[in-house]
């Protein structure tokens, strides 16, 4: 079998909706303008590991042109040139480059691991014109795991001779072992998570006490003290011990009432304010679609609908938490709205808050503050006793003061009462507001600490986010297993398949993410797999849940080579492109190719670079070469392509024999 793994990014005729997108990562692919040849080579290897052989080849050739050339460089240079293709698919320029690379090699007899890897690649190339498959297999088995795995990953579809079945099955076994390796099930979803915004708590509203309130408290308090002091002086003049004792009882009871009353009033007001958070929200105007507030609404709706407490019905849960949900939503909108933060970057915080509410619901601690703020019986009793003492004492103090000075005593008592009432009300408002501010600071500090801990836990979880190369490896494993499954469904042996190619598209609903200068990776794909055989083309439509690791076939279609009437691409690569495959007796197969690259452009990036990265990772050029060749020449394309490459391969064989014999 000749089975080149060539794919392109495409979109079907169904509407595609982005559920979420993220751009994260560091300078993994970034290369400074003054990079050394070795740095260029290392970056080229990163691109190769991420299945972008075109860009990898460019950087490796730049490194070679600047004088950096070793067996490791030549090994990766050959992989970048041949990755995912058969020798028969190489064009004239590719074959010239292949001959050039081999011509720069003198002898390959060293013991280094990369020298051994290079020798194995050359042996594979030479096996096209030899029957010595046992030596090729032996050398491959003796390689180090890095070199052997790279060869199987990139050259598993290279040959058409006796080694093709062995290499393909080894490549499939590696894909089967690697498909869910490195904890893929738990880590893939992390790739689609955005860089989280830092935790923010609600702003503590400072104690708001107006100047008028302070003046009212000061003036009323001063008048009350002066008037009460004058009344006390009158009683002192009268010299009656019982009246003086009653006066002292009234003063002491007033102080006790002010202290206990302040506690009682604060606890009552605090309880009322906290209860308002759970009150059913008032109807508000729906925020604009697509805005930050609307996105935060959707996050709260999603996670409150998902995190339903055990033993509680969904409707009961949503109804019982409507008020706190609105309160938390308003708090986050206020905290993050003006900071140009995308709503998806605070999804972690929404999850934390919803989980906290659910935990409180399950433990019945959501309203635990009511018990904490319940005024103690002792405080209520103190206030009641103090009030009784004030009334009883006043019945003895007032007549005694008026008896000493009828006018002055009456005025002092009246001023004391009026100023005392006004001053007490001002005192309660001032002390309650100041205590409210202190309580808010304590609560906000607790919330900030809890959110910081949640943020650090989420950051620790995100530290396990897979690299772009790992995402590419898992996707390639899925592709190979899909090809193998399709061949088994069609009862085809590897040697009966001339080539295969993929059309690759995001599904109708998906998440996507990339790292700077990297291609978009999707959580769900729609794949069109083409198997080319002597009898024609087998096409399989597949829905791939890349995040979940499952897939299902949706359609199978068979047609002859001469049924392919045309293959074309419409649109601009950096914008939207459409792939169209037209059959002679059938409706065109239209798929959307490459999405717009405008969104999320990072500093140092440009549309052309991102477009090339996406197309390189998808293998669009190889796919088009294959399908356009069939559309132009039909089945004769296979024979013509063989003839076009035979002479070059014969010349290459002579060169290779001298290097590895």
C-alpha cells in the first residue's frame, strides 16, 4: 500500500459555530531575527513534530545554508521532505532536493544515534530497488526510540515495496498505543481553555457618612451632654441622694442602651442586606447580545444548570438560587467589565463560585450567617432592662430637676430628650456604616483568599496543558486508526490502497485554540477520508470528537476515478475558502476550507504566517495534488506519476548504494 497521510482544513455545508476559542502559550514557535543556525534548526524540529513539515523544511534549509549541518540535521531534513508522502507523490523539485540531500552525505558509518537514524532512512529509500527487507527491519528495530518513532510517524506510508505492510502495521500499532497516551483523556480539554484572568473580589465600599450626619451627631451629642449635665447640676444643688442615684442610673442605662442598641441595629441591618442577595431578582433589561454581560449570563446559566446539588431537582435549585446567582453575576460584571477581559477567561471563577454555592446548599450553610447575626438574648435583655431603667429613673429625675429650677429644669430635660433622640439615630447610622465597612473588608478578604486559592489550583491544572506537538500527535494517531478501520471495513489490504487523503473540518459546534504562530486545533472535527484503490475512490465521512476521543462514520461513498470531474478551491487562504469536489453524475461535495484568521492576531503575527501554518499542518497542498491529478487524468494519473518519478528514483538508488553499502 502507498498511504500518504494528507489532509486539509475544511468546513462542511453545515453552519459552524465557535463555542469558545483561546490563544495561549509562550514563544514556542517564535524565532528572533538574529537566531543562530542551530536555533533555526531546533525551531524547525518543533514544527516537524507538530506536523508542519513545510515550515520545518524551510527553517532546516536555512540552518544548512548558514553552515549548520550534521547527521541529526540531515535526518530531520529528509523527514520534513518526505513526511506523510510516498516516493511516487514527490514532484520534480522534491526529487531534486532529495538527490541534493543524499549527494551532500559522504559515508554513514558512525555509531551515533542520529547517524544510525539517518542510515535507516537511507536504507528505507534504497529498499525501493532492493529486496533486502530483513536488513531494513533489523536496522529499524535497533534504533533508539526517538529515531524509530519519528520514522514510523513520518515515513510509515513511504514505500510501495515488500516493506509497506510491515511499516504500516507498525505505524498503526504505534498510533493505537499513543492515541490515548500521556493522559490524553484528561488533558486535551485543557488545551482549549484560555489563559485565565486573575482573581478579583468585589470592591469594598468605604464607609459613607455625610458631613451633615457627622454635624448632626456632634451637635446633638454636645447639646444632649450639656443639657443632661445641667440637669445633673440642678440635682446636685437639691442635694437629694435618691434623685442623684436615679440620675446616675439613667446615665449608665443610656450608655448600655447605646452600646447594646448599636450591636442590635447593626446585626439587623447586616442580616437584611445579606438576605437581599437571596431575594428573587427584579426584572431587568436583557443586556446586548455578544456583549460581556450577556456572555457572563450564559456562563452562570451553564454552570448553575450543570452543578445541581445531590438530591435536589433542577427547577428547585435554579429557583432557590436565582437571587444569589444574580448577585454574583452583577459582581463579576462590575469587577471585570472595564478591563477588556473576555468572558471565557473568568469561566474558572464562575465555576468556583457556583461550586461554592452548591457546597453551601448541600451542607445547608448558605444562610448560616442568619444564626451568626441573630442578636443574642443577653443583648436584647440588656437593651430592655436599660430602657426600663431609663424610664423609671426619669420619673424620679424630671420632677426633682423641675422643682429646683422650673424653667431651666424643664428646658434641660426637653433638650436632653430631643437631642438624645436625634443624636442616637445619628449614632446608630454612623456606627452601623463603619461596622458595615469593616465587615465587608473581612468578607472580601476571605473571598479574595478563596478565589486566589481557586485560581492557583486552576493554574496548576493548566500546567498539564498539552503542547501543540502533543495535540498534533494525537490527531495523527486518530487519522491513522481511522484509515486502518476504513480499510478493514472495505476489506482492503494495505497493498491494495494506492494512497489516502483527508479533508478535515471543524464540526458544526466546536471549541478551538492555538498557541502563538501555531495552527488552530479543534475539539470536534468533520473528516472526509479518501481511499484510492485500483478500482476507484472510497470516501468515508467521519465525525471525530477529538476532545472526547471517539468517532463515528456518517456516510460511505464509492466512485470511479473518471467520475471525478473537477476539484477547485474558492476564496482567499487567510479568509474563508471553499473546497469543491464535483462528480460527473452527482451533486458537488462542498466543504468550507480554512476559517478567517483575523481574530486573535497576536503581536508579531500576521495573516500570511498563520494561514501558512494552518495549511501546512493540514497538508492541503498534498491533498490538492492528489485530487487534482485524478480530476485531470483519471486513473492514468497513477501510471503517469509512476513514469515521471522512475528515472529519478533509479538515479537516487545508485547514490544511496554507495552511501550505506
